C-alpha cells in the first residue's frame, strides 16, 4: 500500500518514512504543499500524512483543495499545535485524523492502520487465497499455518494482488503502486520480483500458480474455483455483457451491405485471376477487402472467417509479388469456405467482445442525451412524494428523464441490473440501517464506471457529512430540500464526469471495426471520435485534440504507419500515445509498428479486455511521465 508524506522538515519525513517502511508501506515524500497537491492528484494513494505548516501551500488549504476535487483518500494531519480549535479547523477542512508532534511511533502505526481500515482499504484483518494467508497486522505470509519468508517487495506484490483479486496489473501499473516515482526501476524489476515470489510460493507446496500471466497485458491473481449457486440463491448476472453483445449484433446487421460488397469484390478478383485478367486495381481492392474482413469478422463471432480471410490476403499478396494464375486454385476453396461460414445458422459463437465484463453501456452525461437516450435516475426512499416531485420536475428539463423508485436497498440492487441508472438519489432519513447504506455507497463508488450518488439526510452534522463523503457520495443535500435543487445537483455531478473523460481518436477504414471499438470504449467513460477517411486525419487531430490515438496499420491512400511517423515528426504531437490495430502478428509488421513510433498494438480480431486494458495502462503511463516532466521543469 502506498502512503504520501507531505512534510518540509527532512528529519520528520525521514523518521516517518523509516517507521512506515518497516510496516511494508511504499512511501513517497513531498516537501511542500504544492508538490503534495500535484502528487495527490496525479497518483493514487491509500493514505496521505501531511504537516499543517508547509511552504507554498499550508496543510489546511491542501486538505480543502483535495476534498473539493473529489479525492477521498484518508488524510492525517501532523502538527505541533495541540489546541482544540486547531484540531477542529483541521477536521473541518476534511482531515480524517490529527496527531500532535512529537508523536509516539507505536501510536502512529496504529492510527495509520485504523485509517486504512476505516477507508475500506484494509477492512479484512487477514487476506486469503485458499489456505494462503497474508496478515497486514504482523506483515507475515503463511500457507497451511507455515510461514513463508518473503522480501518487503514480494510482500507488497502479494498484498496488491490479494486486495485486487479481479484486476489485471501491467508492469507499469505495478511500478506506480509499489515504487515511489523517484526510485522506480525498469519493468524488468517487476518481472524479477514476481518470479521470486512465484518460486517461494511454489516451494511452500501451494498447488498451481497463485499469480498468473495474462499474455500481452500483465499479471493477476489466479481465480479460484467457486461453488455453483443453488436454486435458492440464483446468481444475478450483470446485463452489461448482454448489452455489449446486443450492440455488436446491431453493428453486424448494419454492416451486412458492406460485407456483401467486400465478398463480391473478392469473388470478382478470383474470377479474373482464373482467366488471367486480374488488374492491379482489382488486386489492390481484393487485398484491402481481405485484410478488412480478417480484422473484423472475429469480432462478430466468426474467428474461422478471420482466419480464412487472412489466408486469402496472403495468397493475393503472393500474386502481387509473383503473378501465378494457378493461385486461383487455392483461393477458390478458401472463398467458398468463407461463404459457408458467413451463411452458417444464426446461433453462431458468441463474439469475443461480448465476453468482456463491461460496465453498462449507457449515456454518461447530460450532454450525451439524444432522442434515443434517456437519463435514468434511481430514487431510493420510502417517501413516495419525493419521487413524484422529482418526476414533475423532469418535465422542465431539456432532455428525457425517467425516474425509478425503490423503497429498500435490497430491491434497489435489482434496479441496478434492470435499469442501469445514470445517477442515484439516496434518502438516508428513511433508511433502517445506516451502516448498510454507507457500504452500498462505497460499492457504487468503487465499481467502474462509478454511479454518482446524491445523498439526502435530515441529520446533517459534520460527522455524518464526513462519513457520507468518505463512502463516495458526489453530493450531500440537507432535508428538507426542493426537487429542483436535487435535479440541479444530479445535473452537476453528471456533467462533472464529462470533464474527467479521456478523449480517444480511432482511425480505421472499416466502419464495422470503428463501431465495435466505440461500443467497447465508451462504456468505460472515454469520449471516442472515429475517422474512416485517413485523408482527413490532420484536420480532426487538431480540432479534437485527443489524449490517445488508435490507428489501423493498413488503410487505403495513407496507412497507419505513415500517419504515426507524421505525428512523431511534429513537435506538438510527438508525445501523443499511439496504439495500432493490426490483423498481422508477423515480426515484420510488429517491427514496423514500433520503429514508426507506435507505443503498443492490439491484434485483430479485437478482444475487449485487451483493448481496454492497453488503453488504460497507456493513459496512466503518459500521465506519470507528464507529471515527472513538470516536476523536473520546476526544479
């Protein structure tokens, strides 16, 4: 777990670093308030410990700044002032705890653990994976009651995976979590530590791998076998994969005319080849169409079709270099097999893109609402008049809004799956279990993407506000309040999400691929612009100013390699992250991708989790580099 210390006194910061490092925490130090704000907004920390008297920005102001930006990281203030007034000012500013210097080392460690438990980051006293146990209290790892000797970094690695059992971590992401930005080594160090940890776990006779490699992406905790739910406890699956699958199905239906046109072009090219009348123009079109089909069919549930199209592309390219009319004998059976695959029964295999545990594909902001989109608001309250008043208020809004009401949290969870709300209004006044409501808030905040919650409360003292804020609420309104004010708060939080989105520009000459990529990325909170004509690339690049660029390798007129080289040669855009889409995995193509300046590539047919993970990791990495550059420039 990572802790940020904001302290201008080197002696105090070194002492804190020594004490907390012995507890296997990763420590980063900021020497003034402005640097602390920069680090806290750039990286994710589990706890921030800060002095009140700091240069450039004092600790109280820093607290307020972090809380105003929605950063809910637990904060501990350190100060030599021990008056009740000073403590009250610190806590009112958003701090979670307050320690007076000089502090007792044992008390400091205990308070740090208590804050982490309270924040939900350390709510389990012992982390388990089968009989493998990690005890944060004693910093010990054991299997079947036998201790496993691990180094501090191996301990931190295992803790990271155990606390995030469903997440895939890239090497760069692990570096960000377990090393301070000043001492971060290369990615090879991560692989070395993981190798050492695996060897020690294997030596302890743990059956199978605990940490598994996700090829091309990173590492994760290996999922354990789970018991099947009984008839009395049905497993409620998220509608998200079904929504994604339905979206892909619609794209497939819209793509039928274009795919039929591509198949006709291939058929004409083969016929011309059989008669030894294949022109360069028809050959070029056949290569392009075969390439496009190879990259797109797999996304629609036809992996065999992608393979056949790729083989046809290879034969056409072979003819391009060494004209041999006899190649028609090889192409004709491939084309017939491809026809048979595309005309197979409708119960075709599920697309790989639909296997991804995507968040619900929905409108993310008020600005995104169109004639086909409706903002869904879930009201959790026993007060029927509240939902009725909100429903009446929606008639004054310029966009369509639907109000769903649930009187209990149990039924509210079902509404989450059935209606995928864009925002939630949670009334604490009529809630029987306050602690359960806070847990529910935390769950909504931690899911990706999080669902913004506006909380209404009749009792609104400081302690309740703090607890609600720490649990992830986006807005807190004291009761009584008008329906107009509630709708205003909902509008504000939804529009705030829009400002936080990263912008992605995708360039591919295949509209089917563009639609699928857009349907995969938008539910994760990205703004996606698609471009089918690469000739318009520079105009769109300068007008849209994307945060990341996704290029197809092969496109007519101007290919992705040339576009990448153009971007890298421009001083303003040279640092823009670039990912490639390619149906080819041969060494020559991959070499072209990286030598032209590409940062990464995703193979076609596109697999949803791989695409999203690579995009997220690349954005995280570029943010890290930008922050380091800014700090170096300031120094």
